[in-house]
């Protein structure tokens, strides 16, 4: 329920703000607005104020502003059809423009208030654990290595690694040069470039995280009371041994728990200077079919906050970076460098919104900023039905110095609807398959 509510609030607000851009731009040029709708289909709520009917419709996956004279030529100075093409272009651009403005505004708030980030993300990429049979292991990366370069991207902090992988994937490179520091020496490794298919692949490379429990879950979805809660594990407990084997990192402890195959495990933990021994039978996760206890690691975090002026500058910079990266990803989808499996639909957005909402208001605003930008960029694509498609038509008419044939516009709309419906069906199927694979 929380995930659904977070999704509806996020999507509803973004659609409203997008349509507000069209609405205000139309009003600026004296165009009569007949309907302002958040959602498609039959209205759930509707109220007329002045000449405009405002409504919330049953399908919350879009919205529209119906302009007087938009669908037919009307000889009236307040009709959309009577306006010059440059004004029509600006009215169509108003929605995506408002999405970009909202992105900058939200990121400004995020940078100003401050957001908690894992401390290790801002530290050098010192490898604390390498998963078996992973990309990192096959690349020759070892525990204790400090990663300083992947491909052409310099690695100064852990947060640079994912960007480096994406950047190199967009370049469609089959092999990557990885530079590491090991035992005081600089080594160059050659590795097969990882495929970016779902955007959730594990590279199998992890920072050093001590085996200290940061959270004990009361309940586990599809399981019930967590085994960790039942045996009395507590936040702050340090795991010293699993079945008698000493552990010095969280990932090593997880590996040993998974290797139990659901059999009884003997844990040696330290609490307030005392050594305790606990025996526990792990629960089997219904999706992954792996043993779980219901614990999460203690993660040191840093809060980054900036003055308002600096926050605005950082927000503009972040928005520019995301715009560039988004177009690179779109190019990668066209060339095949990135799999179409990375595309997410309403289910993926709902999960994203729900997880962000659980983390707090600032992560939720950050996710809203990101999705707002994607919504604005998507609507600027020169595809029929989208704002970018309308802008393209008006530009062509401006160059031709006469309107396009009505028959062409009719086919243009039909093709657009077919493309959008096909895309929606594809991303929903993608979402479902992703859930099944999990």
C-alpha cells in the first residue's frame, strides 16, 4: 500500500506539473484551455473553474491539456490553430520545460537540506571483498586492490565505479583496461566488459564493511518472523564466527550463511564486550531460494549539505550530467550497446518510488527529480503524440511555409498511438519478467 501511495503521489504530481507548463504557456499566448486532466479515461473527480474543466481521470499514467481549436482549424484569436507556429512550439515545449525546472528545484532542495550517503561511497575504491564467479573475480581483481581506473574513467571514489561501467558500455567496448594498486605496485588488468542488461547486475566487487549488525528485521515478506529476531540478535552485535570460521567482513559472513543451505548455523557474536553463541536455522527466501536471517549491516554515513546558492549550482550541474547520460543511454539502446531489458515501466517506477519513500523524504524528492527529468526528455523525443512530435510538425510547417496535409497528420497520430501502446506493453512485460527473475 505504501509503495502504491508513493507511486501515485509521485506520478500524479509530475504529470500535474508537466501539464501546468502547457497550461501556463497557452494562457500566456491567450489560448483558451478547455480541459486540464491528470490521467486518462473517465474522470474520477471533475470541477469547472471559469472556462476550464479540471479533472482527475482513472488511468494515472499520463495527462493532457485540451486547447480550444487544437483538433480543428478555428477562425478565432483564442484558438490554438490561429496562433503562429513559434507560439505553438513554445506551448508544446512548456510541459518538458517545467519538468526540467522542477528537476533543478528538487535537486536544489536535496543539496540544501542534505542527504545521507554511505561513507565508503566518498572514499577511495579499496576492495574489501570479491564475490566468487563474478565479473570482478574473472577480471583478476583481488581483495585489497585499490581501483584507480576503469577504461578511460579515473576512479577517485567508490561512486565513480558504476558510472565508469556505464560509460564504457555505451562505447560498446568488448574489453576494458582496469588499473589497480596492489601491494604498492600499479597493475594493469584486461577484462571483458560487463553487459548492462537490467541495470541491476552485480559486479561482484564490494568495499570493506565490518560484520556488524545495523538492523534486525522483525518480519520478512513471505516468511514471517525473522530468524535473527527469534534468537535475540541485536543492532550493534559484531559477528566473529560462522560455524567456527572467523569472519572479518560482512560479505564473508553472508557467504558462509548462504553456504549453510538452510541447515542450523552456529554464530559467535560480540555484544558490549561479551562473547555470545547463538544457534539459528535460516529461513529460505521465497524468490532467491537462499538462506536468510533477516539482518542488515551497519553502514557509516555522511550528510552532505550546502548553502542555498551552491545547492542551486550543484543542482544545475547534476541536471546537465543526467541529461547527457540519458541521451548516451538512449543512443546505447539504439545501437544495442545497452539492452532494452534496462527499460522500466510503471511497476519499476512504483518500486523505485516505494523504496525511496521508505528511505525518507529527501531520497523521495531525489527520485522525483530524476523521474521528472526522464519524463521531460521522453516527451521531447520526436515521436508522434509526444510533445517532441508536435514540435517537429510545427518546425516542418514553418520550413514549408504552409500546413501539412490533414491526411498526413491523421496517419502521424495513428502511428504515434501504436508506438506508445507498444512501448507501454513492452515495458510492463519487462517489469513482470524482472519480478519473476528476482
